[in-house]
C-alpha cells in the first residue's frame, strides 16, 4: 500500500519525520496558522494529531505491513504548557508491544526543550484483507 503523506493530515499540518527506528519515532511540527487556535496558542487537537502520527508511524514499523496495519484505538493527552511560535518536537517510545495492541508514550516539547504535552496512544494491530 502506497501512502501519500503530503495529501494527508500529516502534510497539511507540516509534520516532518526526523527519526524512525524500532520502538522510537521523532517528528517536528510548526506552530503556525495551520496549527494554532484563535487565541494564538498551539491547538490541542494539533498536538494530539502529532502524537497519534508518531505512534502510528512507529507502530507500522513493528508489523509486517504486507499483512497487517495499525490504527488508533485510544489516545489521551495532557497539555501542560502553551506555545505560540516555532516548532514542537515529538518523541514517541513504545511501552507495550502485544499481538493485537501496542501502547506508545509520546512527549511533545518546544524549541527550549520545555514539555508541552504528554500523550499515550493505544494502537490496534489489524490484519489486512487477503488479496485474491
């Protein structure tokens, strides 16, 4: 399956992957007109989208993508500090890798390395339809 990141929410929000390895993903996202809420702060929904993107891209690295996919099952986020400009950096690390689920811890920080958001994302591992 070919994935076109530019024509997805990932591209729309300007999310860029910096590191993808087994059990760890690092990505950045700009804090700009695409990702701010009306008061000028980073929108909490943009942070959640970044967190789920990091977890999902990390999860797909840990399955046989010809047979399985990962999809978000549950996500929570605590927004602990506001940010108005620059970029945020998300680091996701796997904390549980099971047969049918994965749980990822994602921490989002600003340019000064201050914690902005803590998120936990549970992914479901699903089987892809068999091609005939």
